[in-house]
C-alpha cells in the first residue's frame, strides 16, 4: 500500500479517477508501479497542497484493480 485513497470514481469512459495521498518517500515507487500496471497508460497530476488539496490525481484506463 502506497498511501491513503481520499476519493475514487469510475468515469463513464471506463477510466478510474482517484485522489491518493502518497508519502514523498514512496512517490517514485508508486508512479513506477502504476506505469507497469497500466503499460504507461497513466495520467498523474500533482495537486496543490497550499490550497487544501492533497495527494495525486490518477487516471488510467481498463485497469480494474483498486489501489488498495
């Protein structure tokens, strides 16, 4: 487990969208693992912690395994 899932949903096009709070020390391992599982089909957006938003916004297609 890399972090805490803050919210998650499945988009109408089949994409998983989640916000995950990941410790800085696990960030690169988390990204590397997502890239392996999705064969590079992951989109990651770092959210601004100064505005009260924490974690990673992650979108990937056709991977039905939750991050927990």
